[in-house]
């Protein structure tokens, strides 16, 4: 449980950093950018986007991209780590 308590603020800071970068570069507005990079489920972030009036497509696209990258990337990373351990 203590790992989760420490992990949540780290993810929130990362989300704030990326959303700040997106905002500074003029690629999106503050609230939709934060919701797009915030840790949490796609359904929850979608509901928050609807409630706040944020750009729904922007938020959903980022979460779907994140899910796709994790699904495709996790096995690749696991294989690389396993190969490095064996030799």
C-alpha cells in the first residue's frame, strides 16, 4: 500500500509536466492535456472530460494510445530484460 501512496504523486507530477509541455507548445489546453496524461482509467477520464467540457477526442485518443503502447511494448521490454539476464 505504501508503494501506491508514493506512486500516485509521481504519476500526478509526470502528468502535470507533460500537460504543461503540451500547453506551452500550444498543442492543447490545460485541462484536456492534464486529463489526457493523468493516471487513471479511460472511462473515468472520459467522464471527467465530459463534466469539465474538455476536448473528449483529445483525452480518449491519448488514453487509447497509452493502452496500445503498454499492450504492445510490455512484452517487448520483458523479452529484452529476460535476454539481458540470461546472457
